[in-house]
C-alpha cells in the first residue's frame, strides 16, 4: 500500500480509502457479516481510511458494531454532517452526539460539512457559530480534522477553499469529470494551498468499471495491457500527485484485491505517456452513449412517490449503451415487476430530488424523457400482466 503524508500533520493515510456507502444489502438492511469481512481484509492489507456519512442509511451503525469489536484504533474515520439539517447549534450538537453513539467512538478523525455548496451557505453556518464549535471540538481532540465535500462549479469551490482554514476537502473526480464540478482546476488550487484532496466517485458509481460501451473497452484494449476498466480508471487518478486519497465503494473481496494491488504501485508506474490518448478515445465513446449523466450516488432518494431515480436513469442509458431489449428488460425487472412499482411514471414533479442532487441534474425533466421512452404500449401491457400476477 502506498501512503499519503498529510502536509500539516505528517500523518500517513492510505492512498486507497474504503467508501462505505455501497456496502452490500441483505434484504432491506446492510449485510453486517459480509461488510465486516471486507473491512477486516482492507485493514489487514493496509487500508486505514474509511468514509461514511450521517445520511447513509444504516451505515454508521454497521461501522459502530465493527469498531466495538476492537478495530477503531486501526482506522482513520471520516463522516459527515448534513449542513441543511443545522438550524441551530443544538441541532449540530445533537446530530454529532448521535454519530458518536452510532459509531461507538469518542472522536472523529475527519469530519466533513456534507455537500457544502457555496460560501453563502458556509457564512450561514458561521453565523450560527459552527466554525467556533468545530474549533472547540478540535481543541478538545473530539474532532481531529475539519473539511467539506463538494459538488458544484470550480468558482464556488475555490471560494470555499479560501473561506476557512480547512484540513482537507473531498470532490468528485474521474477521467470523465476531469473538467466538471471542481475539476482539475479545483484540484490544483486546493493542492497549491496544501489542502489534501480526497476523491469520491472515482469510477462514477461503477459506470467506469463495468458499464463502459464496447468502443471504450476496445480503446483501452488496444494498449495490449491486461487491465480491467476499473484499473484504468484508478490508475488515471493515482498518476496525479495532487490526488491524496481515492475512495472506492468496494463491496466484494475481488474488488478489494484488485484495488489494493493497484494502490501498492508507485505513482510513477501508474501510466505511461502512450496511455493518455486512450482515455480521450474512451471518454468520447462514453459521452456518445450516456444520455443522462447520473452517478447513482442516491442522494436524490428516497422519492416521496417511490420512484427509484438512479435505476430509472441507468435503464434509460442502457437503452442506448446496450440496446433496447436489455434496457427495457432491466427497467421492467427493476421497477415494475415488483409488488410496489418504482417507475418514472410515479413522479408528480415535486422537485424534492433536485434539491438533493449533487450533480444539479434536472431530474424531473429527465424522468419525463425516460418515461416517454421506456413506458411504451408494450411496457403497459407487461405492467398490467404483472399486476394481475401479484394480485393472484
């Protein structure tokens, strides 16, 4: 495992971090035993940075049960506070206390303002005394580092970097999003300020791992190098000295094995100059096939009317990336052939999802487009049959 040295504290942090949002579900809850096996494997192979958040359903509780078995001291723990839930300092204190209880810990190593969008929002929080509260917690050793996660444009990101003495930050960044959101410009700016940058969505919700169009896969294969699409995505990130840690939502031992193997390589061995044109070709192929640029992060959920928004968008994209039959079959299986449907037609246009979307997607418009394309007469016949079957 390669490690990143924090420029201010000298701490050694694994270049690969475990993103805990995508733990495997067992029924409606997280599979605790499977998650623990994966966490133990990660720790035993050098991963010492785990990332979770208050709003990830059941996630902090799973980590807390694991830490209660004696693993807490092995991990640099990052979790997040949803800034939009803070109306008073009492709200912040209550949520933080709940997080400590969930996580079975007395301190947080890396504490983030979750999805902080702008300096205006940060000013609102400062007016409530949040900055003073954070400094008091740091002085007491209850919070060791303060940062923020971000989805938005480069301008606002750079302004936020300058708005406070942050210890680190977290952005979405991958070879498709090189110039989107904070982008490479933001990455370089934070690095110039000696603020470590943690990378989330390195494979864009798995799209860059196992959902590439054939032309993109073929582009990488012309190199003659036996690398999976995921490995190409991760190598692109670790080749950049400005990247501190890459978070990966690993929920299978094979994923852990592959990512840990790659993270053990020195930065200079990640890519050769001849590799970079392959990313350009792959990116062109990906952008041609994807109609909705959704990362499947799930922040838009739950929908008040039960629409499974990430699944709807994935199926819609698959119509173009993998063909009509596959996209339609997946849509019917994943949204309609169930006791409670979760298709695009359930949307009432309330807009709650758009307020939470880190990508700023026009979700309601996209749902209408997806509904028009997917919910055809054939779909409605199949839906009627499925309703009869479930009634029977």
